[in-house]
C-alpha cells in the first residue's frame, strides 16, 4: 500500500443561475495530480439542489451540459501532455473557458492524498452532494414577493409598480418593482435564507456592487429591500452582517424584514398617493 501523500490541484464547478443575485450551487469538481499523471472530473448527475435554487432552471438541460463537460474533460486529459500541466486550470479552461456564463470554475485549490480516485469522491461529497441531505424548503425572492404582492393588492397599490432600468455608460441595474414620485422608489425582495454564512455575505456584496456601479446615473432612485432572514438561527449574525453591508450602498437604502412589511406598505402608500 502506498502511504506517501502526493500533491494535487482541484477546482469546483459552480452553477450560477442568476448573476445579479450571485446565488450558486456547486455541481462538479475536477482534480489533477502531476505525480500520478492523471486528471479526474466528477459532476452532478441528479438534480439535488439545482432546481430548488431557481425554479426556472432547466434541470434536464443542465445535466446534459454537465455530462458533455465530463466527457470533454476526460477526452482532453487523455490527449494532454501532463508534464506541461501545472494545475487543473490548464484542463478546466480548455473544456469550459472562463466567461460570464452560468457555469464557472472556482479558484484553484491544493491538497495532498495517496489515492486520487478516493479523493475526488471525498471532494465531491464535501463540496457538491453534502447539501442534498438538507430538506429545508428555502425561501426565494419569488416567495417573498408573492406574499407581499397580495398585501399590495389589498391596498390597490400593485398596479403602480413597474419595471425600471437604471443605466450608466458601462453598466445597468433592473428593478422589477418601481414607482416614481419625484425620484424613483424601487422595491427589491432579497432572500438570505441560504445554507452558509459565506453565501449570505457574497449575496450582500453582490447587491452592494450592483447598485454602486450605477450610482452616478442621471436618475435619482432609492431602494427598499424586503429581506427574508435565514431559516437556520445559527446564521443570525451573518444576516446582521449582510444588512450592514447593504447599508453601505451609496443611495442609502431602506431595509425591511418580512415582519416589517406593513411599514413598507405605509411608505409605498404615501409615495403612490
């Protein structure tokens, strides 16, 4: 039995259905061992959390794409001269070049093992299939809005809100629910009902970046975030940190939890009136 540990590099394949929110789910892992002159890939072959992340996702289409990526990676690995491969990125970028598509390779990481076949199974379980055991129904932005829109309809306010795009020379941000009274008032549901603290933080940073990127638009606007908190109470501190990040947005947004929705309704009633 070989007890020596050989170094390897690996990268996680992420699926990001909506670049605007930045939510993602890991769908595969690729590994390269210079010592073993081998490269392996393992991608998801079942839905798992894919369709739960965004119910508009074509799950079957995504699985077909992952199967194609797996086949192309293995074919590329068979033809590659491994002495020229420094990290797994050399193979990953040939099979799936880095662009702005919904499938993205994460940064290259390093490890050591004595059996790369067992190691890729371990990495797949750690980064990809680990969340399949979670049976909690996570709240989405659509869920938040579905409930809030019923309250808007009760007050005859829903028809006032229309989509609005704010543009600068090099970027734009779209809000699906906005009304103008002097300035634009934009309501944006955001769900932080996620699995991990890092995902919550990343999502808050995404919104900070999106809105900051159009802060010099010619039209003034204010954002009203309607927030869903994590189901996991252990993530309460992460939720508070996310709110602190959102407060750094230049236009000074207003933050409302779902339990405070009546206050937001009162505000919108005044704006629309």
